C-alpha cells in the first residue's frame, strides 16, 4: 500500500500524494531509512503516529468563531435551570484551544462547575500533550477581544501564557480518532458536540462516516456546532440549522420542526439572530460568461451566454471528482481542463481545480483557481468558504472576515430562495 493510502486509511484525511511522500521523506531522514518501500514495510504503530503528526493540520485559536461558545453557554444555563447538567464534547480539539474557550465562556457566564463536563479528543497525541500543558503563544490569541487572557492565563515566558489550573481541570483530554470512536459505549452521551474544521479535510464518504459517528454520540435533542464551511455537509446528512447567527449550530433533522425547539429549549436568541440552513446548489455551476477568466478579479460579471449541455458538464466533472477522491489528482486536473476547453466559463471546474491543488499542497494555485471561480460565479458559496479559510491560514484575517461575511450573505440568500 502507498504512503498516501496508508495515511488516508488511518486518518480519513484527504492527504495528497506529495504531502504523504514529503512526510515519509522527513521520517526516513529521522529514522535512517534510505528506501521508502523498506520504511513502509517496517512501519510500526508508533512510527505511524509520528507520520500522522506530519500531515495533520492542528490550526486553531482561542475563541475561534466565538458565537458557538455563547450559544452553548445559553443552552447550558437553560438546562441547568431545569436541573440538567450538560455533557460537552470537542472533537477534534487540536491543542485544546476550543474546549478551553468553552470552559472560559462558561465561567464568564457564571455557570457552576457541576452544570457541565467537557471531554476533548484529537487524533494527534502531540496535540493532546500540548492541550494538557495548556501553554499558548501569540497565535492562539487572535480573537478580537483578548481580555480573557488577563482573567484566565498566567504569563510564564516571553510569548507564553498558561491556562489557570482551575480551568484546565475542567477539561478531560484524550487521544482519539472520530472515525474509530467507541460509539456504542458513548451512545447518545453528549448534549453538545463541537466538530469544527475537520470535515473540510475529508472526502465525501469519509464525511458521511464521520457524521454517522457524531450522530451516534449526540443526544437526540442535542446541539452540534460545525465549522461554517461544513454546515452544508451536515444538512446533507440528517441535520438542520438551528438558526443561530454565526454559531453554525445544528440539530438532528428528526427534531427539525419548530415544535422541537420547544421540546428541547435551545439558546434564547439574545446575542444570536437568524442563520441560514445549507444552501442547495446544483453540483455543476450554471455557466455565465465566455470572456477569458481574469486571474484574480472582482470585476463586474461578463455577459451571459446560453448554457452548454448540462450532461457534458456533469460527465467530465463527475469523473474529475471521482479521480480526485481516489487521489489521482493529475488525472482529475486533466478532466477539469478538458471540461474547461469545452465550457470556458464553468465555475465549478475552477472550484474543483482549487480543491485538487489544495490537496496537492499548492495553495497559491488553489487560491488562484477559487478566485477564478468566484469571478465567474460570485455566489459560489463553497469557493468563498475555502478562500476565507485559506486567508485565515495565511494570517490575513481581514480578508478572511470579508470573504466569510460574503459567504454568509449568499448562504442566507440561497436559503430564502429555496
Ligand atoms: C484544523 S484543527 C480543528 C481544531 C478545532 N476544532 C478548531 O476548529 O479550531 C483539525 C484537527 O483535526 C485533527 N484530526 C484529523 N483527523 C482526525 C480524526 N480522524 N479524528 C480526530 N481528530 C482528527 C487534527 O489532528 C487537527 O488537530
């Protein structure tokens, strides 16, 4: 089995061939192997863990997308007022930024310790170790308001702050893989689950498997918090939006009718207003222009042309998607280009080229293709989400916020028109 296949099987992550090979090269250097086949042959579970550490993306920060925490505080308060404690799960928790933010928000909200418990899991043992240490540098304090640092952290070195013990003790950290979670023991165990910014790294079948496990873990009247680009995946797999603005909160669809909200009271809409459920877009974007694509542009949209035959579009793009899912990125890219040769204005083909290049670790190209995509189709929700995430990853927070706001507006509009 190739390194890429091994890593995909172990993590579920859509690891590209080049990323997998780079990781193997690094580990071979560190372990003294000179032949990659021999290295893979001798792979022990401990060595596999080291390899996985090189491909995970443990990007996180304190109070990332904070409305999710405020929505949870309100839910915990309401449940506690009815004498019910709330079990919270954060998976994946990266270096602990998410569950600690939850603990801080609950303390800020005056919620007593007995009212909740927080379990936090991540695939990476390195992440869990960092989380248990609870020491963070500048990158973790990217939130707009970092007043919480004064309240809940001790300055321990130049650029290092440690979370206070009484908060650290409120989170139980464990290493764990969502795809291999013991869902039988923890069946319907959690009232609130944070699963943010993980599914974006999975392909469709893995996303479905992950959501299946989350559904097994979440109580039927529970609340699930997703990353903003992941809401559509949940809505396609049995969830409905809870209408809490920018919390990206969902519930199991069987409770979707309005009455369900009364059965299991959810956060009052004090800080949060209406939010859209997943937009339903055609898998293949409607064509819009014959003008050659501007590289990075938010110019006015060119004139529309008649639609090319949808079947032609669907075929090549469906093949490209299949190839990309199998990790055959070069072939997938070729299909997209073949498609573009026939339909130069196909925004969806540019979107896919962005995904393919992201998988290959070519982020600049991915960025360029997604920009072409939104040039052709300014309301391409997923492309905007990916661009926003990429801007965030590059530390360009203003651009990320603008793109995210634009995506949110489109989301709302698509919902209204459905
Ligand atoms: C981008 S971080 C997200 C952290 C946090 N939820 C947030 O939104 O800031 C993604 C994390 O997912 C973890 N991860 C990847 N595959 C996983 C899996 N199959 N099960 C559990 N965690 C996984 C990685 O180790 C990484 O720390």
